[in-house]
C-alpha cells in the first residue's frame, strides 16, 4: 500500500560537530571505510519505499557532498543538495521548501545516525498513514531527574512514560510544512521536528525503534559505531554462509 504515496526524506547534514572535536564535519568521518553520511544515505537509497532524498549541507560543503558523497557512491535518489541554515530548524525548513511537488509523506533524519534500519523506515511510513505523524524512539533505561535552576531535584518522572526520540521523524507533507510555518510566525524554536507539530495540537505516535540507532556526536560514539558496524558485517557474513550451505 505504501507504493501509492510519494515519500521524500530530508537528511540533515549541516551540523557544526563541536562536540566531536574534529576538524572535519562528523558526517564525513569514516566508519568501516566509508563516511558516516554514506552509510546513512544508503539505508534510504536501498528502501523501495523512498522516492526522493534531499541532503541539507553546510553551504561551503555542498560541492564536496555532491562530488565526494553523491557522485562517488552513485546515489540515484538524491535529487537535491541544498544549503542549511543557522540552526537545524532552519535547515529542515530549507529542505521542506525544496521538496518535490509530488511529495505526500516526509521523513526527517539525522545524517549522523547511520544505523537506522529498513524496518524503521517502513514503520515510520506506516505510522504516518495511520496517525498523521510519528517518531521513531526507544523507552529510556535510566531514571530521569528533573532539576531546578540550582540543580536541585524538582521531581522524578515515571520512567515507563519516558521515551528517547530518534529519527526518522515522519509526517504528512502538508502537516510538517504547516508546523514549520506556525513556528516561524510564532517565533517557536523546537528541540525536534515533531515538537513543532505538537505545538499545533496534533498527536504524535511513538514507534519502537532500536537502541543501536545512535546519533554519532562525540569521539566515544565513534568507538561504539565501529563496534556496531563490525557486528553488522559479521552478522551479514554468517547469514551469507548459512544460505550458501543450504
């Protein structure tokens, strides 16, 4: 049923990478011999449900992204590489303005989140069809404390009600556009895309993701990413051997 909808994904790759402490954009750091951004794009390129990929990059990195990422690795679904804005919210807005006029469903995704699974993509699209807007995420494992301005605990929320939001975040195209326009008109700055739709009173469905779907932000995350990548290669190798032996 998903084939009846034109699905676009906006990949945000214009971050500053301050916490990584690297001289280059974290999206271009290699894990398993390929840039992080390449691993991320591949997941959407390979999905039969994705029709269009728009990459939002730093203005000074647009050409590098075009030559060293899109052309070098032969991505066919990338229709545009556009410049980002001052904040992530500005960057995603630029991506929304560049969408195909055929777009029915929009997914927004972090370029530095390369371990997104194909099931996350499919579940996100299904979530839009059923609920209008949804977010891939996972229940938190730790107890969360809410503190006041002096770091004194104010209260401890019920852990069973808390989820960590990931990406992709998925919406009807008209709905997320309306959310962004409302935010611009009201001067609202959201912590993620779904919060802007929430501000209009629209419910957001949480969809179970994976604890492996990490966002690579710090040098410690790179160590975890290398481990996850090797584990995935090992799993695929064992699966190939199994099927050849049958």
